[in-house]
């Protein structure tokens, strides 16, 4: 694992946005899994990725804002705090006040980061063999999907439109809030949205167990449940994108990697999870063959298919109360980046279609966040709401169902158009 990490860091060492994004993904690792003699070295390697955000002066960031709007900062904002309150993977976030009195968060891209990220993505293609040695699921089709999504993340105007849609979708929700964007003050490199005061994720992890359990269930419902409820989901679960507001609702931020899926593909994922939960191994294998997940059916048995799905999703498929620890989350990460760590080597032949890449990524990163919260629930009984259309059994589930019953029904949106990819 250490050698793998060093290879990845070597390839990503000169990259900006892409490197930090992968560093965020790796930040769920629990160092207790690493032998003590190697722990410091391992941590140093990961820190190279996690700390990949460039240092940019406020004057340079101010120039981005004024260049995009063609107006002085003082005409746009009544007040603007030059000290950033947060870092995004490709920019920084500031607090400001509009002339009408509204407090807002202003996300500004680093100057030139769009060019750097596109260069990074070209380099990822060049170094695909090195990356694939560390993460065998990185196929040409997966790279195409990654490039498409990360290029979309560079367009803050599109993200503002998406954020407005999601804010409207969760309007008046009892425990979820998404800040309204201000599209008229958003450009390709500047995104202005409602400012929400709240407790950050690090402080949430220090709260009593009951509070952590409640936030954990809300995080699970938002990042995973939304896929099966609305056929859309945020593809970037990350602790920096979660706040506990003063009224008890959990605020979710950052919609640059937002995905809509064809309902047929969502239904396929639901059928696979049902088959795994019920240990119908042969049915699961047949589903995977029909979808093209398995390239060589003659080489892969039904039990291998079942163990493959359970290795990633057993935590939400067993009908019992389970505490998700950092060790559990890290163990899943090790299996994800190096299938050789699993005894089920036959499933190295799996070929996950790129359409499912970000839904499974969102599921895995959510699992990592729950591990950091060290929270407890019967995750399967919650998931049965969207896997089996069963009535909720938790207080939050009942409140969510009541809210759903009062929402006006809207026509389903089409999945986002994608470039053609080949496997």
C-alpha cells in the first residue's frame, strides 16, 4: 500500500485540482491500519495530496472576481472579508455581505486553475498505466467519465444553477438544508450563495454519540438515499461540505459534481443490492453479466459476485445495528484501491460501467464520512425505504416521508448528457 501511494504521489506531484481531489478521497484512511514503523512515512505521502491547495493572495483572487464581472469589488459587495473561511479543491471561499444586507459565501477559483486541471486530466491519461497499477478500476471509460465530471466542476455558473435546483428540491425539509445560490452574481469562476452559520464536521465528531448518530443518518439519507429517491445525487461527499446549522438541520454544500442517472440504471443498482442482501448469488451474477459488469462469465462464479458486492456494501445490507468505525471505512478503502488485498481475486475481471462510477464513489465516500463520525444505526433498515419501498422505522425517516407527501410532484429530469465512451 505504501509503494502504491508513492507511485500515485509521484504521478500527481505536479498537479493541482485533481491531486487535491484524490487527496480528499484518501483522507478517510485510518492510520492505525498501517504498521507503526511505516505510519509517519505513509502520512507524509498522503499529506502531499491533501495539502495540494495553492497559496494565492487575496489581491489575485480579487482580480478574478473583478475580471469576471468587469466591476470593482465594492460595487458588487457592501462588505468582503479578505480572509478565506474555507478551501475548495479548485478555489477558496470568502464571507461577504450584499448591498441588500444578505450574508453570502463567495467561492472563487484560483487564477489559472482551469488550465491546470485540464492539463492534469491529460496527464492522467498519459499515466493511466501507473494509476491502474494502484487502482485497477481506472479504465479508459472511467477516465472519460472522470474528465467529464471534473471539467464540469470548473463551471461555477452551471454549479450555481444546479445548487438553486437542489435548494428548491429540499425547500422546507425538516432536517436537510441546501443554501440558495445567487445566480445573478455567479460567473464561470465565481459562485455566490446564501451563507449558513454552523458547526463544522470536525466539531461534530466530538459531539455525544446520539448527536453523531443523528448527523450520520442524515448524511446517509442525503448522499445515498437521494439517488434512489430522486435519481440524482451529489457525487462529492466530503466532511468540508457538511455543517450542522443552529436549528438542528444539516447543511450540504458544493454541487460541482452533481449527477443525474437514468432511472433504469438506478433500478439496476437497487436490484443488485437486493440480491446481495438476500444472498441470491446466482441472480446477482446474472444481473452483472447482463449489464456487462462481468467480462468473462465462465471465469467468475456466483459466490465471487456476492462477495464482491458485500465487500463494499455489506454495512448497509445486514439487518442489524452497526457502528461504522474508521477501521471499517479504511478497510473498504484498501479493498477498493487494491483488489489484490481481497481473497476473491476472480472479481479482478469486473468491469464497472462508467455510468455507475460516481454513484459507487458517492457510496464509498459516504461510508468514509460515517466512519469518521463513528456513528451507529441499523443502516439496512433505513435503506429498506428506498430498496424495498417499505415504511420508515426511524424518527428521521418518518419526518422525511411526511415531507415527501407534501411536495408537489414534478416531472423527472433527464440524465445529464454525456460524451460517448468505450470500454
